């Protein structure tokens, strides 16, 4: 009777450990996919802003840049949760470019397009790095 209880306890413990290890891999894969989604959304918003600036629609550009800022903020949180603090610096660089572009768009400055382009390039580089993980 004691042998059966010990065997059952070992089986339950082994099953719990086995299930737990797979869950962390799945959780990390999910976080990485969410990060990629945030980065793709941010890049799309910045590119939409560039089109709006090109069309001399600075109000619309500002809305897109604001959306990109929120997506990049969530991406930064995801990177910190994944322990990727080095990539978090790239997010800060992209956010600075978005801030500059939005400030320039508020002044009806066409140079906002180049700053938005810098942000799009930084995010594209981060997407490339995320794809190789």
C-alpha cells in the first residue's frame, strides 16, 4: 500500500514538472508573438503617418504617430517581460523619433516624414531581430 502511494506521488510530481516545463516554453512563444504583433502594428502606424505627411494631412499623421507610441510602449513592456533589455533601448530610440516626428507634424514641417522614416527603420530592425529568435 505504501509503495503504491509513493509511486502515485512520484508520477503526479513528474507529470506536474513535465507539464510545467512545456508551459513556460509556450508562454515565451506567446509573449514573442505578442511582441511581434505590437512591433508590426507600430511600424504600420508610422508608415501610415508618413503617407499622411506626404499628403499634407498633419492631423491624421499625428493620430497615427500617437497610435505608434502606444504600441511601442506595449512592445517595451513585452521586451522587459522577456528579459530583452538591450532591445528596449531600440524601442526608446524609436519612441524618440516618433516624438520628434509628431512635434514636427504639429508645426506642419515636412521633415517629420524623415523622422518617421527613422522610427520605421528602427522598428523594422527590431522585427528582423525578433524573427531570428
